[in-house]
């Protein structure tokens, strides 16, 4: 059994960073400066493989080391970044850092596949897939050690450029996951149209696993459906042992959540990783 890994201890600032009026403008200027001054840091939350229990992958989650307010969670600034378009630069920086870190783990003989969250604004950029290819090349990371997380709503975009980027990313060998699966539109047609290889079941369904029959039925159905489409299925927000047992029984492929480990700096995660030869079948 994997141990519970460390705390992440960030603050949320629901009060003094409330984003309206002058404070919002201030925060916007501070975020622009943060992008210029490299104040964004990437935390890594491990995922556990089932049934073996190994840690071979992690999700990259952005944090802002704010000069006055301390370490801020995405809830304090992602929406603002989206609204101002700064999310594109933010996403570039997270991708760059995450690939550099994954490359370091790879070269140390502790290969980890790193999942990076995307904004739809990145996918709407012409040449986005080429940018990703350039980052992989520069960091010397084999493409299959990068997973990009999309949301269901992004796949409903009718833009050709989004579809072209997704196809080009898959052609590079990058893994593509659908984040928060089950919370968006229930049309599953996009699973046919897009070269997705992984589903991440939203944590609200995992939270309800022991509460009654409904969430358990939904989780089992997603796993069975995912497997019959040849997809890997990840459970998000696994917080207790009973959930782990159920998900193991349902043959879920990977677990992510506080039970396995909190998001943490790379150097805190490294000691928990096994040393092994690179696995090319990830
Ligand atoms: P997400 O991609 O669904 O990431 C999972 C969130 O669930 C993370 O919150 C993580 O800390 C939290 N989490 C993990 N395990 C548990 C658990 O067992 N219980 C509970 N209650 N929560 C758990 P975080 O780090 O605050 O990130 C929030 C959201 O911000 C992410 O949700 C993602 O949508 C967005 N985000 C984070 N980093 C980036 C980024 O680099 N780019 C973009 N575009 N969005 C990002
Ligand atoms: Mg995610
Ligand atoms: Mg998620
Ligand atoms: Mg989520």
C-alpha cells in the first residue's frame, strides 16, 4: 500500500483576493508580473497504478508563489487568467516546467508520465501542436510521457483548428485524457471523433461511491464503457481506503487523490518513486 504523502498547505484567499473592482485590476497586474518573473510553480500529484500499486504518473497542478500572499491555489487566479487571455502564457510555462521535470525523472531512471491541464484557448491557437513538439524536443522527453488533459466542452468546439491540434498531438504520440469525465455534456459521440486514450472520472462520483447505489453504478458503467472502447480509466479524488477497495474491484486502472498523495513539489515526490527501466507501453 502506498503511504499517504505530505501536505500541500496552500491558502485559498476567498476574502482579500475577491476579484472585483480595483482589487481585480491589481491582481491582474500582479499575475502579468508573475508570468514575467517566473512566480508560477508546478506541483505534482501522484497517481497509483492498479492492481500493482506503482506510482508511474502524476498530474501537474499550477501554484502561484505570490510575493505577499504566499502560495496560491488555481481557484484564486485561473479564472482571471482565462478572462484576460493570460492562460495561454500560463499554460506554456506549466507545460515547459512539467516536461523538463518529467525528462529529469526519466533520465534518473524513475520515469513518470506527467498530465498537464489545457485551456481551450491553447487549443484554439494555430500551431499549438507544433509548440508542444518543440517543448518535447527541447526537454528531450519522449512524447508518451506527456499526457494532456482536455475537458468534454473543449471537444464540442466546432473549430477546425481545435480538431487539427488534437489530431496532431495524438500523431506526436502524446496521450490525451478527458478530465472531470461525467460532469459535462452527456453526448458520447466525441469519444469516436477524437483520439482520446484516457478517461478521468470526476471526483464528485468518487465522493458518492459509498453513499448509495447511484454513484457506484455510474462509476462502474464508466469503467466498463471505457475499457470496451480501449481506454484507460482514472479515478480522481480518492480519499479513503474503502473507495480504493471498490475501485480495485471495479478494475479501475489508476487512482488519484489525497489517499495516494497531495499535490507536492517535485523534490518531495522523488523519494517515493521506484527506480525502473522506462516502460514504453504506458
Ligand atoms: P483538476 O484538473 O480536476 O485537478 C484536480 C484537483 O483536485 C486539484 O485541485 C487537486 O488538488 C484536487 N484534488 C486532488 N485529489 C483530491 C482529493 O482527494 N480530494 C479533493 N477534494 N480534491 C482533490 P487544484 O490543484 O486546486 O486545481 C484545481 C483546478 O485548476 C484543476 O482541476 C484544473 O482544472 C485547474 N488547473 C490546475 N492547474 C492548471 C494548469 O496548469 N492549467 C489550467 N488550464 N488549469 C489548471
Ligand atoms: Mg486535471
Ligand atoms: Mg480533474
Ligand atoms: Mg476535477
